[in-house]
């Protein structure tokens, strides 16, 4: 009489997926991620004319095309004031840092943070 070894599925364990199955699942997930990334890029790239926005530098209020008002921090308002009152002149990164009274590496990081924060705040309101 021969005794059969119980198989993993007979013991209640699930059979491990094969390498091909894992690769197929991974490929499907990566395609979903790529599609989602492309969709997010399309949503972010919708151009809104700058003239549709308004900025009250005295009050530090930025008004989105929808009419929603965004109260800006003092630094955010200062940055927009520098950019808005630039008379369409192309300035350098250094010019903006000087106008904001920032300097060195910390000034560059602060400016990058301000721009990032303004983009995030503005993109969810237009």
C-alpha cells in the first residue's frame, strides 16, 4: 500500500502563483498606474488664462476663476507681488530672491517651497 503525501491545497493552503502569473499581475498593475498618472497629468495641464485670476496684494487675496478666494500667507503674497509687478520683464531666480530678501541655499529652498505651495493651493481651487 502506498501512502500519498497530502498536497498543499489538500491541507487548506493556497497554491502559490507561478512566476508567469505574478508577472502578469504586476504588468496589469503597472499599466493601471501609468493610466492613472496620465489622467492626473491631463487634469493638471488644463490651461487657465492668467487674466481669469486676480490678486489683491493689499489684502493678500488671490481669487480663482471660480470666484473662490484664497487668503495667502505674507510670504506667498510677497512672492506674487514681486511676480505680478514685474512688468512682464523676465527676471532671474536671484532677482526674485533679492526682492523677497532671501539669500543662499535656504532662500532657494524657501522660494521652491513657496512656489510649490502656491501651485498646490491654486490647482485645487480653479
